[in-house]
C-alpha cells in the first residue's frame, strides 16, 4: 500500500514558468511533510517542509501548499530555472506511535526546465 | 562539516559474495536508515535504527542485515547478494531530540551492481 502518491512522474517546464508537483497521503497520523531535491549523482537534500497547522509555506521561489481536508500537498516552483532540473520527492512522517520519524516517500518527479 | 559518508561509492560484485557498505555520520544523530532507489520505485526503506542496538525492518528488508554497535555507524550487510539487489543505496541520519522538524541528511549514495 503506497501511503504517499506523487504526480506527475516527469515534468517539462520552460524557463520562467511555474512547476507544480502534487502529492496525496492516506495516513491522517502524518504530521510533517518535507520535500527533497535530488541532483544526478547526489543524495536527496531537504528543500522545504511544512506542518499541517499551516496551509502554505514559502521559501524564495519554492512554495508548499497544504490541504489537510483533502490530504494533499503540492510544491510550486516559481520562475523555474534550468538549475532547478532535478528529481523531487515528497515525503511524510509522524511524530508518535508506530513508525515515528520514518519518512515515507513518494516515487519522485523528474523535472526538466528547458531554456 | 556535518555529513553522512558512505563507502564504497561504487561496487561491482558477483552473486553470493558477502559485502558490507559502511555508513557514518558526524552529527550525533539517533536515527539512521538505509534506502534503496530504483527507477520508477522511488526511495524504499530497507532498515532503520532509532539508537544503538535498536534496529527494525523497513519496507524491503529481505536479503539485508544491519547492525548499530556505535551511534555514528550503521553498516548495511548483504550476506549473499543477488542480481535483484543491484541498486543505488542511500544511508541517512536524523536527530530526534527537539522534535519532528529535524532534517534528515542523506549520504552520497553507493551504486551496487551484482552480476
């Protein structure tokens, strides 16, 4: 059972455009939702994260939108640049109970930003 | 510099020949974990450890062993590797004290090929 579903699998965006990646989760016990960015040949690195008590978090050109009732969250990359070309993973975690601190990852989205 | 290191970075071996991939972190993190990354399947957790001498299975533990004798080290052991264990492996660590928002850090990855 896949607990975090991520779409699309791949995304091509023109430079300057908006990239949008969506994730949906099933476990209502999740209370921490990070996004990771992975460049080829590197390990994933934390990009931005959100807790369910806020509906939006912005850091520079990157914004997470969170909809608790729909159990969905998304990453928006404004003014996308070729340097943003990478694989993006959403994830979810819980702070208590069975499986605490374990990150459950989506399957990833390969973003290509073309000039 | 805070980091997770893995060795070796690349390994080609043959079926049945025992191997160990080492992982070390210098951040005094309690939580450590191993993932494998395969095309189209994202990051899947193999084993994790909440602290010294405390380990537990992740989603895909078959064919793998781990140990946590020291807080900083978390080796991954393949006692009889098979071709279906050809994959890209990542070690990760995360602090627990202070709550859920602690960032999970990933190592640079180990690309394993089993012939």
